[in-house]
């Protein structure tokens, strides 16, 4: 992969893609299609089938047939080989996958390349787990009984993924579900469907049986049909907390198993005794990576009052040197906002911050470029915990500096939202670090680092940030049901006391 390569939008042609159902590339049954326009360049870059409930029916039926016809009982070693092969194919096609991701999402191609590399590692790690899906044995239950607890696949898993990290997020779900013996129907965001469709083609090329993985494309009604489908046994969703709540309520009617990775409003606590330069770097990276369109965005900078002004101005100064612009240039670090709706949401939150009395130090407006879907990296100071910019997920390049006096106050501010996805602390004091790690309610705590991820480590949140965990060894359990099998050892005496012969009624 040539990581320094640049592209020109003038050399990009619109591509026509299809769904994958039962191992075949297919159109929507109605023949309808929709087009994706690059948010960074304003030109059409891809076109897809616009599915409806009938396509969902076909995909779920294919997944059910594949599940029942042998995939669920295939040995772990065979699944592992297939999963590892997908990882190899992702690495082979890394550059074309990154280009498709950058064009549709607006993210810098350098970040798309990193996302694809991380995706391959997820498939490779899931391959190792496929051979270690073990349960427990119990031999301490008494002299005449033994038991084993085993994991069995749930069945057909419906997966709905967002637009911000499309190939990475589906790969935090799909390979682990497959390793556990499930089949899947995947519905990617209509804004960024290409890499999921391309991934499905690699899965087919790797040798997976037809129907094990199916991809349907279209708008939100397709996802709603998948959620409501009686043939779906489990739902795995990544997206907004609002949509996640609705999905969980709908799934509850059928008692479907649900795994949700939802929003975040993640704090970075910067103490007086911290590596100042490293914390500034993490603040800028954590706030502007993927244009702030990231559930792990470290947008709340809770900074000790003695250094808060200096810290805020250092973040502004560092921000001025961050390259913003065409995502197809290898040097760009901040690209485009995914669509006009999201850009309007960012503008609304910035306006609320100004109206509430926060000080806008930098940014705050649409980027003064040739296309409208860019927003200037933005820094607020004099922010208080009751402001919407301090409580709500903005999903854009907006940082808020919130001062604190005592560590207990910082922890209270950190816990002062409905979310609990991730949090971090910057401190040279181990006691401060351990106190935050213990007392802040979040699924991931970073100490003197930010937004590093590993396939081996479970990921998920508290509260409105979701239900369940992805990644790590726990991922297989998430996509499994537990079964307990009790075994009699030797002959068991009757539980019933037999009546004496004299008391038995006579028979003729």
C-alpha cells in the first residue's frame, strides 16, 4: 500500500454496486436505486440498490438456510481459516477500500487507510477466537453428577452500522458473530455503503458458504424492517442513542437479543501535574479525528483551573496548524462533514454554546472553501457543565474547556452526562489516575493516552452509551447463548419412595 498517494476527484468515476444475498450480487426487487454524493467534492461517486422489506425477507431467509444447513455446526478450525483469509484479502485490497471510504465519508484518506489496516486485524483476531470458543466443566456438584456449560450461536444476527467508520464498525461485529457460528444480514448506512458491499464480496471470495453473510442497502426503512423481522434472532446496532432506544423497544416485543454501541460525550481530565504537551496533542487529536464524528471523541476537556487558560490557548494554537481540506490529499487531517443535516446540527450546538455564555476562542463557522460541507475546528472556553455543548453529543469538531478545582469536582463533571463510553486522565500522580479509573463511569478509561484500541480489549459503554460489549474474548459470548448440560454419573436412586407391597392394590 502506497500511503503517500494523492488522488484527484477529476479522475474518479461513479461506481455502481449491488447487494449480496445468498451468495449472489442482486438488485433491489423493485429495481430502485439511490446515489451517494461525496460530501467533500459535491459529485456523485457511487450508486446502490434501494431495498425494501421484500429484500429483507430474502436476505433473512438466505441467512436462515445457511445457519441450519451446516454453518452453525462447522468446526472452529474451519471457520478460523475462512476468517483469516478475509483478513488477508482486506490487506490485499486496502488501498481501494480506503479510497471508497474516503470518497463517501469525507474523512482524510490517511485516516481511511488506518481504519482499513485496523479492520484486517479484527478479522485475524476473531479467527483466533473461533478455535477457542470454550465453556466450563463442573465436577463439584455432588458424587453422581457432572455438568458442562457451552456456548451456542444465537442464529441469524441483524447488523445495522453507521456512516462514520463503516468498514471498521461492521468488523467489530461480523467476524465475531461468524466465529461463534451465527449467520448475518447487514444493513450499512446509506451514506457509506461501499466498503461494506466490498467486504461482502471479499467474504464470498474467501470461500464462505452462500447465505452466511448478506448485505442489503437502502434507507432507514430497510433497517426498520430488519429490526422487526421475526426471522432475526439478535440485533447488533451502532449509532445514536435516540435510534438505539427505539430499536431496543422494537426488539423487546419479540424478545430478540440486543447489543448496542451508542453515543458518547467523553471527558479528558487534565490535572495540574500532567505532561502538558502530550495532553494538548491528545485534545486536538481526540477532538478532530474523523472531523469529530466519532463516538470516542474526547470533546470535553476538563482542565485544572490553574492551567485551563494556558491549555485552551495552546489547543487553539495547535489547531491552527492542523491541515483541513480535500480528504484525497495524503497530508489532510481534517476532512468534510458527512452531510448537510449533520453540519446543521453542529452549527446549532455552536449557536447554543455562544448563547449560553461560553467563549468562542476559534472556529465556529463553515469552512471558507469551495464546498459547503466543511466546518472549522472549534474551541470553546468558560464552559459550564449545564451547557448543551458540555452535555450532548455534537458529532463534530467542537472542543469545550471546562475548569475544575478539585479532582472530586472533575469526576462529578465527567459523570454529569447520560453517557459513559470512554474517559481519560492526564496526570503524573498515580493516585489521581487510579481515582479517576475507579470513579468515572465509562467502559474504557485511558491514562496518559487517548483513543488507542486493540482487538483484544472489550469495548462498550455505561448508561446511554449502550448495552453489551464488542471485541475481546467477551465478543463471542455476546453473540452466543449459554447452554448447560447435566450428566448423571452411575445409577441414580429413585426420588420417589415406593409403597410397601402390602399397601399396593391387588390386580386380577
